[in-house]
C-alpha cells in the first residue's frame, strides 16, 4: 500500500513526466517547423533527450509502485495547435526558436519548483535533480541559440 509520501512523490513525478513529454513533442514540432536543416536536427536531438528524461522518470514511478503518465497534457496539445496556426502565418525560424525558448523557461521553472518541494522524499528529489541537469542544459542551449539568432 502506498504511503502519503509515496503518493505525493508519484504525483510530482507524473506532473514532470507530462511536462517533459510535452517538451519532447514540442521539439518534434519545432523540428518539423524549422526551415534550417541544422535547427531541424538540433531540435530532433533535443526531443530524443527529453524522451530519455521522461523514460527515466517513468521508471522511478514504477519503482514506487505507481502508474506513470504516458501522454502529454491537453493544454500542450492545444498550444501545439496554436503553434501550427502561428507557424503557417509567420513561418520563420526566429518564431520557432522564440517558442522553444519560452517552453524551456516553463519546464525549467517546473523542475525547480519540484526540487524545492519540502514534501518530496530525498530519493525522489535526487532523481528530479539528475533529470534537472538535462533540463537546465537544454534550457541554456535554447537560450544561447535564441541570443545568437538575434545577433545575426
């Protein structure tokens, strides 16, 4: 039987899984939307990395005896639909990069919030911190890409 602490850990992890899957899907969409082959490849690599992070988090939920989320959020699906509409109007790598960076700010903040959650068990916090390393790296890369694109 799951304890209240375990239930909380599973809830937090599933929320992070949902957002990470949204991020992976978003990068897949960005890869399709980018016109520059280098950006397409980069976004596909980032999508694959986010899938790996989600898989790791899903494994932790299973270890805790829970059922891991396997889908992104409905809100993200709506956001991706909006991006498709926006993309059909603007159709620029700059707009794709702007959206990627905005999404990175969101996921980074969500992981930071989870790390600061005092109810999270120490072992799950360690798992979240390991995942955050990848999230933070992706965030910083997207931020740097946006800044370098703006300079050109």
